[in-house]
C-alpha cells in the first residue's frame, strides 16, 4: 500500500468526499465503508482519508443540520456511519502504522462531551504517526482520567470539547492533569476558533484540528506544567461568585423565566407538550451559556451563542421572537448580578441589531 499523501484539495480527494457524502446522506453504511476501503486500496494515504475525506464529510453533516436540510436523527445516523468508516479504515490500515516510538498519548473528551468523532480522528492519526495512543472516548470524568494517567504514565493528554458550556469542566480536567505533572493539548470548537479559551484556561497547547495537533506533538514535547501553578488565580473575576450562583440556581431560573414568558407571550399558552419541552430546553441552554460566559469572563461567547441560536431557529421556521423577551426576563431575575446583567443586555442588543423588530416584554 502506498502511503504517499495526495494533495488535500485535489480533485480525487474532493470526489471521494462527495461519494462518501452521498452514501452517508443516504444512510448507506455498506457503500460508505466501501468508499473508504477502496480509497486505501487505490493508494490514498490513510491520514488523508481520515482528515480530508471523513472529517470533511462530517463537517458537512453539521452544516446541513444547521441549515435544517437534515434532521437530528439523520445527523446522528450520518455520524454513526462516519464512525464505523473510521473503524473500518483503522482495521484495514493497521499495517501502515509505524511501530510506536514517539511516546504515549491519552486522547479523551471532557466530561459531558458526547461529540467523540474529532477525538477519534486524532487518535487514529497519532497511531499512524507512531504514537502509542490510549483513546478513552466520549465524556470522561476527570477522576477517571487521572486514575488512567497514574496507571499509564502518559507523556501528554489531548482533550477535546466542541461545546463551550463544557469549558468549566474542561478547566477542572486540565488543572487535574497538570497537578500530576502531565501537560495538556486541547482542541475543538469549544476553545474558540483562535484557541483563546485554551490560553485562558492554561493548557500547554491548542490546535485547530487533528492534523495541526499531530504536527504540534511531533515538533517537541509539550512543556511540563509547574507544580506550584494555581490556575484559578488566572480567573480573578470568579471571586464575585456570579458563576457559582447562576450555575447552582439554573433549574429555578429556567422555571421562573418559563412561567414569566407565558405571561409575556400569550401565544405560548397554546403550545403543545413538545413545544413547551423544547422551550424549556432552549431556556436551560441559555442559562448554561450565560454561566460559561461568566466563568470565562467573556461576553462575546454569549452573544455569539444567542445570535447562532437565532439563526438556527429561523432556519427551522421557528418563531425566534421569544429570545429577546427571554433574555430580558432572565436579566430581571439576575438584576443584582452586574456581570450577568451586562452579558444579557449585550445579548439582547446583538439580537435586536440583527432584527430591529424584535422586542422585549413591557
């Protein structure tokens, strides 16, 4: 088997990605696996199949879901097919892997993170490049991760997270790894497109994708953490306890805002059980992102979330007019919390700037 890498954006690679997409979109696992295995048989580098074909298709799955061209069920099915394609590739290309010689890496998703495919892709790329890899999968509690590290003596940990609400948990995992002397590389959309939250939370390194992560690990060993470093000192805004209080009272905040929103928006009284449940879930997610923004001291995280939510709701032909009133009602509940109030005001401003007719309850 040839391991000469094809150009990442070459016509053959784009054609393979299109063929895989067609199979995935049709829910055809057999054809999807055949596309991947044929690519290997024809000499395409396994790493390129992973990152330029499978990862590209998975990115398109997310885009199609956001545009409401596929359902949640279809998105889950497509992801499952891509995961099985990765497994088929890993089994077939085992002889293309180098004998482990670089060191040992633990790859895991932070606790609460269910989107495991990006971490799986990294694990397979690192194996191909000669690392001994312990892949722990989705939602790994920090205590279990540390227990594993004590047993394996890994040289580094690669942590993945795609949702910013998991960043407080990610911070705890990063700190725990560093406390036992293990450096951490992080990646995933949760850490920001430029890695700004990775820096804020004290990770030794950040990478925007699996190829960049593997390149960074190959350059030089990650710097060992200082044992006397206390990361919470890097987040002085947490002293005001707003994050802790909002996170702990999230259920009561959702309940209060939901009840008040029914009075502010009479149309809600006609909602069926499913619509009421979805509204409560949306409110819970708003509170989660508010808590994350408070933890990080970053208003932009919240405003980007609410404008993204607005776009998603409109793509699904769902009335997004309840968003500004919901934020306003939440701000009233948190009127004694200066940072939370400011973040919520900026969220309302972002929504009303995009849609000037969006109002707030009287």
